[in-house]
C-alpha cells in the first residue's frame, strides 16, 4: 500500500504516467467493519499503583485476546481503532484478569525531521535502518481506572520487553522507541515520568503530503533509546545493522 501510494503521488505531480487499471477490485479496507464490542467489568478501580501489582502485560496479537484489544481501543480511544499495516504488536495490561490498559506499536513513519536530526540520520541510512525504530501508536488507560502513576508504570513494563517480543515475531530487535503527543489534548506526562526525551514537533503536514502548509495538528515527538549505543547501531550501513540486529535475536 505504501508503494502504491507513492506511485499515485508521483502521477499526481506529473512525474510518471501509470497505465490504466485492468480492473477495479473491491477494497476491504475502505468499508472495514468496526471491531465487535466486547463487554468487560467496568467497576471503578481507584487505588495506589502498588495495590495493583503484579500487573500482567500480555502481547495479544494473533491470540484470543486480540479481539478484546480491538474492541477496547475502538470504544475508548479518542482516535478509534485502525487496522495497522506492516509490522505491529498489541498489548493489554491485566489486573486479576481485568484489562486496565492497552498499548499498540507499529512501524515508524518514513520521515520525522526532529527524530532524524536527533539520530543524525542521512536519508540513505534511514531508508535501510528504519525498521529498527517502532512507534507507540496507541496508549489507553481505561476510563474507569483512576490510578496515579499507572500509565508510566505500564509504559515502563512494556518498553522493557517490546524489543524481545519484536525479535520473536519479526526476527529483529528495535533500538529506539518513538511516540507523538497531541499537545492540544495531552501534556505527555506519562512519557516524561518514564524518562522519554522530547526532541521537537512534527510539521503537521501528514504522510506523503505535497503541501508546505500544515493540514493536521502538530505533535510533540518523544523518543526512548533502548541501548546506549543506539546512534551507532542506527547509523550502521544496512547490511551491518541487519547483522547486529540478528545477533540480538
């Protein structure tokens, strides 16, 4: 889909001319049904975070819990649920078999100026090593769970294991985490509490935009390195980075 979008963009700019389509295939993504709603216990939880321990964090993609994740994000996250494209993982945090939070990670966006300057990437190196970064695309603490410091605690639990889980599923680890915070809605408190680094803002132009003017709200960009030598690893030539990544699996 990314390649198709790029070709259509090039055609819209008059740089190439594509042959006419041979047929019009139905697009199952255009009218995708919303996830089926799954009822859960909504009894309010109000306590100190220590009273919830141990919190069990499950990677639920391709498991029986994935439909529950989709349902909770669809119903309670302000962005709703969108089926990720490409590499991605989904997590649910449980307390006594009750879901209390959800997190999703996906492949990193192609170009984020603030992030790329922080890494010191050239376009060529970014092209080869982009898969070594992942983006926290969804983070939800369920609305009936009011527990101070829970968000940063769950975030910490997740970042300590996400690289190993990624390597198990996709045969390569990751060395840097990133996320975008809509500052018109949130302050990024849990990321700050978990020692993520603010590196700048997005342009607000969106993916593959041809406009120089913002069309979306600008987001604060936060990153978290998973290794001390993350810059060295992310700036290695593609074949060396792949080899080093394989050694981590």
